[in-house]
C-alpha cells in the first residue's frame, strides 16, 4: 500500500519562488503532495516553475505575481488567494534581498526596501495566516534567514540586521506554537548559488573569496524542509557555516565586528 503523502489536502505559499532556494523549497513541498501558491514579481518565470512542478509531482500550482516589497504587498497576495477560493496551510517566507557595501553605498530606497521585503512582508504574511494554522492545528511557517543573522554585519549592516530580526521572530513564534501541531523553522544558509548573490554583490567580498564554493540551492532547500517537518527551530546549512554561526558568541564583540568587516570588504 502506497504511503499517504504528508501534504495531501494542504497548500504551501512560497514567496520568492521564481528562482534559487525558493524554487527548490517549492519542489520539496510538491514532492510531499502539497499544492502550491507561488509568488514573486516575475509572472513568466513563476509560470514556468508552476507548470514544471505540477507536471512532475501531480499537484496544483497557482501563480500570483506581486511585488511583496510594496507596502500592502502581503495583503494583496492574500486577497488574490481568497478571490480564487484557496486556503494556505504553510507560509514559506523566502523572498528577500541584500546589498553589499557601506550604508550609504546605495540609495535610501534600496535600504528601506530591504526592510520592507525581508521583514515587513514576512511578518505581514505570517500574521495573516497564523490564527488559521493554530485553529487547524497543522501547517506552519518556514522562514529563510541567513548566517548573517548571528552577528552584526559592518559593510552590509541593514541586511544582517534584517536577518537577525527574522531569526528572533521565528524562534519566538516556535515557542508560541509549542504543542499546537503548528511547525516553525528558520533556515539560515551561508553563501548559496543563487541570483541573490548577483543582486547583492556578495560574490566579490573576502567572505566569498575565502569561504570556498557556495552551496547549491537544492541541498540548502532540502535541509530547510526536512528541519521544518521535524519542527526544528533553527537549521544552519553546511559545517563551515555552522562554525561561523556559532563562534561569534565566544568572541569579544569588538573583535567580532572587525572580523565581519574584513570578511565583508571587497576582495583584493
């Protein structure tokens, strides 16, 4: 007798699902039978992903093109989901971006937009579906943070701070959901092959030069998904990344700041 798939009858909403980790996370859920709602800015790219995953895994895959960085973007996605008569059991908050450089090396809109997408939209979508998850005693939230969450990040200050928020927020919700059947996990990857690196410019730093090859997005996504299924509070991918994430707590703060600044400096 075939094993009943974990996600049958449930739907996962995946943000930033047009490329990289978001696509691979969507595939993890689809493989376990979850129907999908995929959202990002690019409708064409989303459509290609949705068609491939629906065909490969026999699930329904819906596409909603939306800029989540725009104020009210999360509520706009939720409204479109409701209009289609769909429900959301799992929220996968993957959308986000960074910018390598000193605070004023980009314009203010770039810095504030980072907070809007990395933090505000994530909280908005979680808030909108949280009570339903608790009432149903199933589903949950998988947030994508970064190893940047574990220490301040000179020369990428706003991004590091935004991911520290995501980590703290996720851990607090994990405790709030304890014993309810609702799972909460925070995935903290290190350098990963994705369009994020291209946009952020992090591939040109000392960290990128000295950290070795970036991890492929598929194993990062699988680690995050398997941790979420087990309701593991935090997962850091890769042994080197686990060391980097953990060592900071043992260093004097001033020394840690100097180390991170050096790592985030342009490679020579």
